[in-house]
């Protein structure tokens, strides 16, 4: 690539960023999403990883529990993942980097570079929020109570931690009541 030339973009950055989830306090990308980005079958990606498990310690890759998978599906509000026979694998940034040594196609290498850039961009964005939050807290110490409402509103806007999303749809007894009502009609 020539100096100053823009790199080829195989996958838009926002498409990659939308596939990064927070699970177990780590930012990860799921195997099915990676397979889609690499344009390989999820089964082939999993097989390649399983043949090289010594390259993927727990802080590089882990398998989701049934509860984690269900929580993630409810947050994303999709059933397009269908019936999986095995729980998805979640890859941290280091795990994605290690995939480039396992999947050796030219596309995998280029997509990995873009994924690494997406993780870096996300880190920079979150770092900016932390710095801004610190500055606001410093200002809060210097101003009187008249500004307290303003500071509280700004803090709420800057809250980085993902709050649990409200589940959508019927749950528990209400779902049973609804289905029995529907049968009577």
C-alpha cells in the first residue's frame, strides 16, 4: 500500500463495532459473527479453533453458558441464530488476533486487521468518556449546589456501564394466561 493511501475496507467499521459485546466484563465477538466476517462457516471456524486449543486460553476465548447466551439473545431481540447445538464461543481482542494464525486466508488476515482497529477505536472512545467524566467530577467539587442538577444529568448521559435492558414480551404466568386466552378465542 502506498504511503497516505487508504486501506481497502472489506467490512465497514460500524458493522464490526456492532458485533462487539460485553460479556463477563470483557469485550468479545461471537464465533458466528466472526465466521460471517471471514466468510467461512461457523462450523469450520470452530473446528480450526478446537484443533489449536493451546492457542486460546480462557482470556482469549471462552464458551458462553446457556444463561449468557439467552441473555444476549434477549438483549439483541433476535432469533436469527436459530437452534444451535453448541454454545457460541466468545473471542476477546487477543483471541481474534490469535485467529489470524489459525485461519490463514488473505480475507481472514485483512478482516482481522479491521477488527483490531475497531477494538482500538472502541477503547479510545471509552477512554474519552472516562476523561470527560473525571473533568466533570472535578468541576462539581468547585461549584455550589445550584449546579448539582446539571452535573447529575451529565453523569447520567455519560454512564458507560451497560444497564440491564428490560425484557420485551411475555414472561412467566402472564405468558401462560395469554396463551390460554388465545386458545379460548
